[in-house]
C-alpha cells in the first residue's frame, strides 16, 4: 500500500535505528585485516547512525510526531545513500509553523485548508487539528480537520476534513505521503473515539478516488466548475456565451447597473436568502452571524470580499468571494426575485475581468456526480448551466466518509441528533 517502503519507525524506536553498511565494503572471511577494517567502519557508521537517529527522535518527540517512514531510492542499497524519512505529525501552528502551513496551502491546497478558515469552523467545544507529512524539503502533504463534539466524542464526535488533503506537486512517493496522512487521521480519530470521519462538502478538490477507497471511505463523486483565467481579457471573454455577454453589456450600458465592493454582509445575506426561498429552501437562523464572523476575520487580509450589483440604490445581486493562493472561490451569492436587469451577469464578469493576470482560476463551486432524486438533479442542472455558460469547465473530484463506530453512530444520528434538533426548534 505504501510504495517503496523499507521500514516504519515510531519516534520512540528511532534511537535504535542504524545506517546501512556501505556497499563498497565486502566481508572477506579469509582476510582478518579486511574484516577488522569492515567492523571498524561499520561500527563507526552505526554509531553515527545512532546519534543521528537519536537526534531525529528527540526532534520528532518535540514536534508531536505520529509516525516516521523511511523511503529510499531503488538503488539505495548499492549506493549506500539513504533519503531522510517521511515524518507525519500534528502541528500546533505556533509562530513559523503557521507561516509554513499557510504558504503550503496557498501553493498546493485551498482556502478551506488554511488556518484562519479552519479556526472559523470551530464551535465552542470543537478543536482544529493540522496533520502534515514532511520530507527533507519541508511539508509535502497536509490536511486540516475539525473535531466536532457537541456532547463529547464518544456520543457525537466527528472528524470533518476541511476542503481536501493537499499534496505537493511532483513529490516522490506520492502514494506513501497520501497513505501516511490518511493513516494518521484515522489513528487519531480512533484514539479520540469519534463516531465518523467525513469531508466537509462540495468544495473538495481531491482527485484520488482510489486512495479514499483504499482507506475505507465511501466515495462520492463531484464536478468542480472552474473558469480558467489564462490569457488576455479578450481571450477569456470569448469563452463566455454570447447571451451572457449581451446581458452584461445591457446591464452596464442600458440599465446603469454598477458594481462595487461592499462590507454590507446583511445585504449579501438577504440576497442569498431570497435565492434560497425561490428554490424552496431556508437559511439557518445563525447564517448572518456566521457570515459576519467570516468577513470580519478574513476581509482585513483581502481573503474575503463582497461585491454588490446595484441599480438606483437597490442591491440586485451580490457575491461573497474568497481569494487565496491562485484561486478565487465563489463561496456564496444571490439575487433579488423578479427583474434583475442582467446584474448577476455583470457582477460575475467584473470579478473575472479584474482577476485576469492576477489569479489562475475562478472556482464557481461543485455539483454532485449523482443526485438523490430527479428534482434535485433538475435544480442543480440549471445552476450548472449558468456556470458552464461562463466558460467554466468541469473537473472530476471526489470526497468521502466512513463510520468508525457503527452502533454509536446509529444512536447519534437516529435518536440524539433528531432530539437535539427538535429541542432547538422549540426554543426558536
């Protein structure tokens, strides 16, 4: 399951590890001198290896190390050269560690794995956990998890993977990195006696279905709708459907719709709520407070921005976008019912146009590969068409979940959770 594995070491046993004998030394039983030289060199190598391994063990212990994995080149035994082991550990993100995590996520991951975002998803009893695999170059794999525990881990605890695991592009032994990451998450989840592990939702950009299946996840496929921002404004504009180009032109030239950045979270929430109501859904009571918290935390760093399309002082359409790494995420948005004068089309084009040459892609969200019923499929089809006409292309991603304690999970989902929801509804 782990490619090119030659050993797995816990931090406690690293001090017993020794280096391999140099391949250019040969034992000659008939030559005592050669044997003596060999023993001396091997002893020196062993002592050096013990010192290095001991230092590594101390380093690992200080870093909350979960597991070490030795990965070597196919010719390592003939060359006598061994790579440093892969180490998987749980980071506390203090000081420089936080900067390294953020830099890695900006280059290889998504905003949903960034430290500020993950901390925003934690309730009073929840805990943010940050797992990382490291090689000689630094972090090569990472995954952020929120341990939710409304009434304690044994009765209600879950591990919720935020966004998706991130793996450094071009890393050697990618399979080993992936396996170490998922194994570390699984071990910690079982140690804490949580009920299940699951991905957060439709923002996963994880491409490796086989890895999830290998680690026991029930996999669900999704399509990520992404507008590539490569090329000039004219080149990107040509990818937009002609009907959308006309609507955004009319909004600007005929109907005097204007686009501006805003800090009016309440207005954005109202537009989102109105859009939900048209689909027969309702936002949860705490949505506005949550949006305000996200905006307050991320707007100062320009990670969160709200744009509104207005006409004669009325907000017709709005979007709450997240900016991180090379990607813009259309996180939430909505529009008024009735005549919108092409406001939504001008709004999205403005976001796309202003990001060309700065960001690599505009992620407009995901849609399920298979829906539970025909009504949901048809509703999602309209949203998907809207995204496709912007020139968005689909990318195959997936997510998954697995139950660790089936009986306790059934008790929670079938009895405790419905009871808690009923009590909450009575209070409101």
